[in-house]
């Protein structure tokens, strides 16, 4: 599978206000994402180390840090790395690195990659490399209309992940909703067949691949 490569410098000009521009309600979207990172598959505990590949400006990092998790962000765009360092300060480690070859010096409890797994030049090889330095789980988003869930699950199992759990994610990225509507969508995520029907038209899965 060929990767969808970003154009050189594509994200440099967007780094300064990436999170605010990318999400209509950044808090609702990223806080729910962080909740699922911490709870889906196997629950993380305070002090567990999360490696966030393609971290952007570290918006997710804020919500993981508030849950007591240790956070390291990696991004290929130096401007994003500087934005993440400015946002998170000395609360997190932020480094320049490409998800296609980055390997941390030490193992991490969990690895995340959001809105970027399609940049993997070889998805199976990417999963295998992540499995080598991840002790507990890999968490990422998956568009089931773009990628075969069966194929992705097979690649994860071949890489050494023993269990794959999928959770629909229905908080909209580009529309701010009232609190009651947001709560209703979170409930809809747990409705099984109805949630899978909604995924035929829009939204994504969060995938937790457990070691």
C-alpha cells in the first residue's frame, strides 16, 4: 500500500493555530479522544508513558497529561514540534521524527497515531515496528470507508497484537454541538449495529490493538 505523503512544508504554515483551526470544539473532541486512549482495550494508569506519533501541536497531549500520563510527542514538521513545545512546555518531551522510521530509546506503555496512519509507507511494517517498542497497546483512528477493517486487523495480528478492539468515534471534528447532543453521540457509539450503520456514511473508529 502506498502512503499518502504530505507535501514538503504542507503543515509548517498551519502549526501556530493547528488545534484551534482543525477542530470546531477542540476540547470536546480531544478530551473524548484522550478518554478512549486511556480506557479502550486495556486501561492506562497514571505515570504510564504515551508516545504520540504525528503529534501536531500537542493538542491531545494536554488532555493526556491531565489524566496523569507521561507524554512524548513526535512530529516530522519542525514548526509543529515548536508549537507543541510552546503549548506543553516542560510537562512533555517533544521531538522531530517521522512515523515511518522513529524508534524511541526506551519502550513506551502505549503508542498513538491520529489522522496520520495513512502516511505509513508500509502499514504492516509500521505495525510491526510499533509492536517492538510498545508494551501495552497501539491506539489510532481508522476510516472504514477508506481502509478495510479486516485487512487492518490482519496486519495488526501479524505484527503481534493479540487483540483488537474497535470503538466508533462520533464527536464531529468540524461542527460544535450543544453538550446534550455531544452526550447523545457518545451514547450512540455504544449501540452496536446502529453505530456500525452510521459508520457507513461518516465518522471513524478508534482502534486499540493490545499486546
